[in-house]
């Protein structure tokens, strides 16, 4: 590959978004087994494609379309690449109505009015809070109570949430002791906000991570049991607003690092196996926004900037 072509390829990749370069050769590739033999028509045969270098160059489809032909070792996402499933929460209006149902008087579908009746009107703001530092020596869940520092962290998180000046609708929390205690402290800063406990948000192993890690290897049965429950939590709590909801809502979920990371991956339609590539501090705030049209945005991930450095932990 000539230097000029390699440079053009790099420019196209950068124009299309973030790309990864690793050991990309820019010199000419020597022909294997001597010079290429001429074809019957007189033109030289194209030498075999060079072997893939150690790294891969990832190009978005749109960028690749406007660039020179890419080497065979460039890896692209399967399918169309940047595909967004607009019916990810199964609440897309068109999926909620029966298109075969006719109006009894006119015999027409009146599709527009029926679609409007099913459309969400409000935005949901989801605040995912990781519990504060807790006693790791406790053998049973009831013994894994918050440490003195953990209680300070919960106070700081509660103060931060209160300072936002938002009208929170509810606090839904994991039924595990450390999440329940974190909720009790936070709720003192948000008087009048109802609290709901659920087993769905309990900590667990959502899905086998990729790449795997050596220091944490649950049994396959744990992924099977916990994964279904945590997925149920996602489907039950993370979705666009109901069509009857008129005003934007602000909801707090106090739970655990594995649960939050899995929910973030699922909500953004990232590969859920990548959940362990993120880290969350104790008492951190993650803010998801779900628009009426089903679009999802991540405002903050694991924010603890409101805590003094000596109060930040990740246990």
C-alpha cells in the first residue's frame, strides 16, 4: 500500500468517527514468491492480500464508502453498523396498535389518531445510584452494612441529588442491606419521596463479560439465574414514558455496580457483554435520559465529582 493511499484511508477513518490504528503498514507489500506473473490480457496479477497486522482498523460504514477499497483485514460491525432499534422497549406506537382493526362506521383504520393515542409525551430521567461503601467481612447480607465512610458517602450523594432542585417522583432500591441503608440516608435529603424495595435490583452476575477476567469467575448457573432477573429489572424499569404520563419524571434507582453497568449497556444498545469494562465508585450517580421517541442518552456515568477525593472508594 502506498504512503499516499494509507494517508487517505486514515483521513477517511478520522472523518467518519473514532478509529483505532495499530501497526498499519504504509510501505509497499513485497510480492510473495517473486514478481507477479502477467495475466493473459497482459496486466499483472494482483498479489495475495497481506496478512492482517496485530491490530485492527475499525471504520464506520459511511466513512468506508467514501474511502479507497479497504484491505481484507479491516473488521466492521456485523449488519449495518450504526443500527438503532427504535422498538427496543416494545413501546413504539406502531407496534402497540392492531393495524387490522377497522373503524366500525367508516371501515378506515384511522391510523394517525390511534398512533397519537399511543405516543409517549414525557421524558424520563433515570438516576442510577451505586450503594455506598459497606463491610466486606460480613458473611450474610444482613451483616454487610455500611461503613462509617459509606454513611458519609450516602450523605454526600443525598445532598448532591437535593441540590439539583428536581422534583423526584420515587426511589426504587435493591432489597440488599447496603442498598437499603444507602436509600434511607439519601431519602433524608429528599423528604416526601416514596421508597420502593425490589428484589429485581439485587446484585448478581448479569452476563459473562467479554473479555473475561481472572479475578472474578462465577459459576455458569449464576449467570443463568442472575442474568434473567437483571434483564427483567431492565425491561421492567427502563423504558420510555407511558402514553398517559403528561410531565417529565425524575426517578432514583439505588442498586449495585453490576446491575447499573448492565443497564447502561442495554439502554444504549451496546454489547451487554462489555459491562465489566466500566468502573463505578461507591455512591456514584449515573444519569440516563429516555425521550418520548425512545431515544436514550447518557448524561453522566459514575459521577462522584461532588465528593472530596479522600471520600471516594470503589469497593
